[in-house]
C-alpha cells in the first residue's frame, strides 16, 4: 500500500460558540482556516487527519513532509512515525502538527483492515463515562448552577477551568465540593496559570476538598518545579499535557516522582502511536493516562487504553449545550466505522 500523495485541503470554519478561559488565555476560536490532511495510496484508500491550523500545516506538508512520504509503505507506521521525528529535528514542527501524519496513517490502516481503530489497537472497552469539563464562568454561583445542570445531564464527574486566581479558585473548589457532596469526583485544570507559590496554595486547598486530580497548574517547561510542587501538596498531580517530546518527556515527569496521572493525546503527543506509547509507559508504573480533549480520535484512544478512566467532554453555555457524543447516562460509546472518523464531523 504505497503512498502516492500527501495533500492538505484548506477549509474555512466559522467562529465557535463564545466562551472564556482563564485570565490571560484567549477564549473561543474565531473564524479560521482549518485543514484536512489526506494521504492517498495506490490501492485507492485515503486516510485523513484534521487540524485547525490549515495554512501552517499545508506549508509544512508541501515543503517538508510530502516529499519524504511519497513512495513509502503506508502500513509502516512505526518507520514513518520515526521519520516525522527526524524531520522535526530540522523543522521544529508545532506540537499539534507532529502527529497528523500518524493519525491519517491509522485511519488508512483501519480502513484497510475493515476495523475501527480502537479495535485495531486491541480494544479494551466499548463505552466509557464522560466528565464535564467546564469553560470559565463568571461567579461561584454560576458554577454551582452549571454543576447542577451537569449532574442532571448524567455526567458523573466535573472538572473546573476557573479564573487563574489562586485565592478565588481555591474558594470555588471548596464551595463546589460542599455543594455536590463527597461522592462526586471533582478535578481542577489550571491551564498553566500559576507560579510555584500560588500553585502550592491552590493545591493544598483542592487537596483538602478531596479533588481527584490537579492538572497543569504550572507551565510544563520545568520538571523540577513540578517535583517541588509534588513535595508540597497532597493532591495527585496530572502532568505532561502540552510538553513536547511525547513519551520521552513524559518519562522525565514520571522519573521525578511528580506524576499520579499523565496526559496523553493524539493532538499533542505524536498521533495515535505517540499516545499509546505514553499510555503503556504510564501503565508500567501503575499510573493513569487520561486522554486530553474530545473528538472522535480521542474516543478511539479511550476505548483502547486500559489505564484511562474518563472521556473529556467540554461543557459550555448556560444553559449548557448538549453534547451528542454523551448519552443521558453520561456514557460515550465506541466508534463503529472502519478507520477513525465514523460519522463525526471534526
């Protein structure tokens, strides 16, 4: 199954529904030029990967990636995964671009085998619970209302994206715990908003409130800062979400002793192949590898990775907008079509 072309189609996308992240981060995506990467083979199969950054990715594909891939065997994913890392040494690909070729190759492999990719990966489950991953709301009172709506909608767990103010966020976490009771799993995502002193303050408050995990409170440039944080708080840390280097960098977080959970994803970790490497690495240390973000590719990963426990479902709006992937019981079902994309629109 030889690769005969690698191309990116540019697609204009409208602005996303309006929402906010923490102070200092841009909110919802404006209108933009997305892209669909397509790898075609000599037997007529086409593999796809989707990106919001179409113009950047098309330049990389036309100038650097396509000349290297055309003529290669599309089933040699391991070899081609390493080729992308070799090209990265010259090009320094954006972290979101590094795994796109691998995603498209797994789509091809699933179509060739007549199997959804999660089954091609071995398969572990056919459904998984989703947690409600909030955007940033305006007040404690609004968050409590949103939490009630999430539980009513069937979500069994809730993760906060809050304001990026350690004192306010600590108060929110404690009031949310008092509001929902002790039996609802709660998580917190700092979106890399804090330095070490504020991360310690907030982590202690969330630990006292019994939060399940404390995710990315600090930019992930310094493993040492995370080790110091782990020494100062009791709450389990969730690390290595956006750090470059896939399993190689994640291994340093684990070796430093600061990881109870690690992030894995096709988006930031070198595609499906990179995501599975991280999951297996984490499992060998009896850690959990939770999949970052939603979308159909990550549904496949959630069904294939044994040491992941939830699907991340973004919750926005008030009243909250329905998520067609999540059933009334809070469960997300496995994709069924060969390849990756099923009937989902990405």
